[in-house]
C-alpha cells in the first residue's frame, strides 16, 4: 500500500482536480441534477478534500484505495460533463447523467447488473468520440456516431471478468444487429485488467504510462484474437475499441493521475472498405488527450 511517506502525494497536486470536481457538481446543478452527499461522487469529493490535511497530519484511517478510485472516476465524469453538456448539448445526456451518479464507491463487485457504471462507460465513450469530432446521438445500440455522412453504432460493454468476454461480445454484436446499424463494439477492460487500485503502476511520465497500458491491451488482444473474431458477426461488428483506465504514479513529478488508453482492432477483412473507417477513427483519436 502506498503511503504519504513515499512523497508522491504533494501539496497542491490535487488542487486543480478538486476545483474541477466542484465545477462538475455546479454544472450538474445547472442542468437540474443533484449530487447527494452520500453518493459515490460526494465520497470522492470528500476524500480529495482530505489530501492536503493528511499531508500535514497523517491519519491512520486514510483510505488510499478510495483516493485512487476517486482520481480515476472523476477524470471520466469530468470529461463526460464537459463534452456532452457543451453547446449544442447532446440530447438525453441529462437523464443518463442521473443514472451514472448511482452505485458504490468501488466497481469491483461481481453483481450481475451495474446500471450506474454501465451508463458511465457509455457516456464516456460518447464524450471521447465527441471530443474526437464525431456527431453524437445517445441511441441504440448504445451510441450512434456520425462523420463524413456515415452513421455507425457503438455497443458498449464493461468486462468485469475475462471469462465473460465471449458472452459480452456476442451480446454487443446482437445489440448492433437489432439497432439496424453496423459499427463497433467498445469494451471497458478496466474492471478486469486494472481492478486493483491498491498499488498503481509507476511510470516516469504519461507517455511511458500509456506505453505500459497499451502493451497490456496489446497482449490481451493477441491472447484472445481468435475468441474475439469468432464471437461477433463481422458483417455487423467490424471494429473493436478496447479501453482501460487506471491510476498511475509519475515518479519524477511526484504525482498520481488517471491514464486512459484506447486501442482499435479491425474485425473485418483487409479488403473490406470499412477498414478505412477504423483507420479514420484511430487518426481522430490520436489528436485528443485522454486523461
């Protein structure tokens, strides 16, 4: 377990994050939404507020694990509100935002249904795509994106267990089929690849952290390539978007931050014209910064 004695938590490190969380809550209030004090967002705000005090006077009961989770979660929540609420705001984001405020502080539980965090991942993918320049609709299968007059569906799934990969891909492929749109399956691999927040990875900077997690995603894709290809209808699901978000310590800067990596995988034939759409998506993603 990391502690303040290791000098990675320094005064001022979280000032900007605390300020942005306050801005996040203010924007929710402006949208007619309310953050209940006992909710996970309220708990994240309080643990961030305690950091400066604990640096001065260490507390035996300080929950480092909750701090790490707060950094990861708040980075996603902030991007969601910043992107989906900006003018012209994405229709339907307000009702969805109320859903994502529910749930427990930690996502590792194996409960069958986690509507709050499932919605959070759907909205996060929507926010990422909007920042990358796509037109966004919150519609079946989970999200519809449009660029260059081409509409594609995205079915978003959180993978809590690697043993559920086949079922999750099959369900996502069916979602796309029922929507009448071909497109992408988006997988959040954070619950299965980066679920333990007790000891974050250590890297010299954000670039090195992204290399570490990109290699982790690459290994997952290689190890499961045949299962992935055999679990979807390639005529419907022609691309896979793999996301992982994790807390990382920047040792040289003495900071702990959230890092997100996304890798796109082509599921169709190299002669399929839709391969160009995957390249187009990767190109757009390359010019945005995921925190």
